[in-house]
């Protein structure tokens, strides 16, 4: 007769460190209490899996725990989400459980295989890049606190306010780079640019001093990839293969683009649902290879998790030094003492009171997540063929619930008094935008629009934070109410997330920081930085251009007599050219930025703007030339000096008066000429 699985006595009788609000607390877990919780969990969720006769064997018990966690995660995700395929690995101790569901293709002939199917891991790539870079620095005797520019010769690394970017800034995503994304992907692998050439030709741009806040993006990992190439004296992909993938037994992982033929045949496609229809996406390739160019399997991801949970050891071989592993598992930067922080390669989150190390990967049609729970010796890797982020969020929640049925977990954020404050909440309200949004290319406007948070007062003593778009940086996917805890710290009413505010040099509330998602840092927009103010400089002159164009067209159709005098006719023609050109620009600008050349899940500027965009963004230059022509025609000398005569029509004069405002706005949003 099969017996119900017994609880892992080795797991619950040892001293288990549990993360509590940024500190470690050591709890001795009682066997009886934990066993009772396990029994309730098994009865409530699913039937127990028999282990066989020998349930006291530690390996069998660890395998049973991994199996139970994997079963719960897969069952709940597949029950609540429609996915073309799913792959899961749960690592515990020396045991790994794999789960696979679905098919590669729409005809459902090639089943997804956790051990063989190649998936694009996207930003999960940042973890192995950080690990190898840390190993190379140690090998060359370079202190991570040294400036990066002192150790690279083939490309430049910017500074801000004479403050150099150090290696630890790159490891912790606090380097202060703008999140630029114009031209970072391509559909044609032959258009890929060598990494260090890319860093020379289009170096990252800073917007503030490094070390102040998390400025998550792709450029920090790209610079680390350039460092790996320079220190290893080989290509980035070869260095990653030699220094990590081969020693770790990750034979199906690579940064090569395009993929070798043997791996390309096993690659699982990217998918998106458009309504009820599943659409297969054309593959894209990343110019910033170290940030998002990793292809791997679920099994190889499990090997990487095992490496980190085994002090960098594989069998008797040391693949990663203990110091590198320790830095990957311990907090390296925290923007607020009571918010989750950042490690070397991971972002911290808290679920069910457990400290989890999370590494997400987002692409147009594949989502992935790696989770380590060091205090429970558990790792999870999940990949889904979809653009939905909800399954991986559910995986972290379900993992926390499952582990807390096995071990005694504290309440979320336990250990802190609930310090209610009587501080006025009005100063915290306003519109916040991503602090590291791009400022120097054509994506400035669309990125600002899609990374907005509105903070308002809700019921007495609480704040309501509402995301105005689907923004992954904040980790807030719906309107959420926050209560104050003091120290400019706020906690969601359901205790799922905390946010913190920081004041500027004049005492004004300036920044909002989150402890979820990509640990986004948000800057409070001043009135003149808000969209309605900045867009007014575009829209009002554009309305005048449209009206002037229509009036000129009506005049032509009604055959009105032209103005007397050659100069007046030429000036009127110049204004007509300006108005018609800017009207055409107003009609074509949005398609040029967002639609022409776009793909599902990929705005047009990401693969780079093409010939159509160059033509559209040249139209304001033609309009400017026409206005200068009008002013030159009206210039004349007078007794008191110099004067310019302008057309007498009120609409013409309004249009001329609005031109400076229009071109200031075009420059601000980088829509003038070839600013992209």
C-alpha cells in the first residue's frame, strides 16, 4: 500500500533564515507544526503523491516537495490561463522536477520539451552576464568599486557630473543610464552590429549621477558584455560559452545570433493571442546581446539555479567562486532600508513573507521568470509562450503559498510596527514618470506616455496609486491603495507591495520608488513637464496650421483674387507651404513613430525608424525654411534700424507668432529633423 509522503525533517529541524523586511531572523521550525500545515495543504490542494516505502530518504523527500510545488504551479496556471506552451523546472536540494505542456507549432505536432525545446530567455540573460563579468574582474584583480572607464580601451563609458560609473553600479542597475530603445532589435540577423562597435557608435547616455537609485534597463548589461569581451580577449558569445555554459553543463544555451542550425530546429516560437486567434511571431534579434540575447532550455536554466544554490559547484568542479555566488544571493543595493533590494543579477521580492530573488525575461511573445528562495534551498524557472505577465506573477505567489505550507513563514513584512503617520498626504500626489525615460531620441514622448503613475488621495489617510498604462517597471498593475508607515514609506492595504518617496534638495517630494516589478524609480513631473502643458506647444500651432491650410484650400477652390503685390503673394505662398507641410507632419508623425514598421508587441522605433520616418521628420525643416523665407521677404531697413513686415491676415500673424513655440516643442520631444 502506498503511504502519504512524510514531511522533510531535515528541512524543518534546521535553522532556517527568513527574510523579514531587509533583516534576517532565524526560526527553529517545529516538526509537528510544519507537518500539520503540510497535511492541510495536501488535502486542500490535491491528492498526495506516494513516495514508496522509504519516505525517510532525504533525496526522496526533497523530490516529493519539488513535485508537489511543480504540480500546484502548473495546475493553477493552466487552469487560469490560455497558453500555447509552458515549461517549468523546480529545483530543491539535489532533485529537479520538470514539467512541460503544449506544443511548438499551431498544428500541435511538436510537443514542448523542458529538456530539448530552445526558448528565448530575454532579460534572464542579465544574470549569467553579471556572473561571468564578476568572475573576470576577480581573475584580473579588479576591484568592483573601480571606475569602468579605467579598464576598457575599445569603447567609452560616460560619466555624469564628473562622477565615474563603477562596476558595482552596472551590477546593481544603479548606473544612471537612460532606457533608450531605438534600433535595439532587428528582424534580419545580418544587420546585427558587433557589440563593442555598437558601444562606440551609440554609447549609452546618462541622466543623473550613478549610485542614487535603480535605473533598470539594457545598457548596463551591454557595457558588462563589452567588458567581458575586452578582458577575455574573445567574442562575447564565446566567452560566455567557455566560462559558464560549458563548465556548468549548459550545452543547449548560447548567445550566438543567429542560432546554430541544430538549436534553431528546436527553437520554440514566440506567440501572441489576438482575440481568440493565436499568432506566431517573426523572430527578432537583439543588438544588445548581453541584455536579452540568451537562448536556453528549461533544463539548462535549472542547472544554473543549482549552481547558485550549491556555492558555484557542479559535482566536484568549481564553476563560480563563492564570492560571486554570495554577491548574487545577498543584497548589494537598497534604495530604502525597508524596500526589497538588488543583488548581483537578481531583484528581490517578497511573497508570503519569504525573500525571493527574481530574474524576469520579457519579449514580444515569450515570458520567463527565474526565482530562487535561498532560505528554503528552492529554485523555480518558468517559461510561457505568451506575452502575458500574469502567469509568472502567479508562479511566485503559488511558490510562496506552497513553501509556507511546508515551513513556518512569517506574515509579510512581519517585524515592523505599523507606524501610522499624521503627515499630510497632499505633497505626495501628482503624476510620476519613469526617471530613466529616454530624453534624447524620438521615443521620448511615447515612453513617457506609457510609464505614468498617478498618485492621489483616497480615503482618509491613504494614497491611491494608479498606473496609466501597462508598465512593468513599477510592478503595480491596477489601482492600489497604500497606507502610510512613516519614513515616507507606504504599504499596500493588502500588504502585497511597498513604495517609498524621496524629497528633493528644496524639500519637495521628488521621487517614488517601488519594491516590485523592475524596482522602477519614478520622477514627479513638474507642471511644465506634464503632457498637457508640453503637448499644448505642439497642438495649438498644429491647429493653426490645419486651419490655415483649409482656408488656403477653400480660397483656391473659390477662385479668390490673390493679394496685390509680388512680395505679399510670395509671403502668402511661404505661409501656405509652412501650414501645409506641418499639417502633413501632424497627420503622419504618429504612424511614423509607432505604426509603420511595427510588429506585434514591438513599437516601430525599436527595430529602428526607416525611410518613411526620415521623410516625415524632415517636414518641419521644410516648414522652418518656408517661415524664414517669409521673414526674409518682409525684411527692410528703416530710419530707426531694421524692420520686418508680415502679412496682414490675422490667421497668418497667429501662425507666425506660434512658430517659435512649435519648434521649441518639437525640439523638446526630439521630433525635429534627424534627432532619432
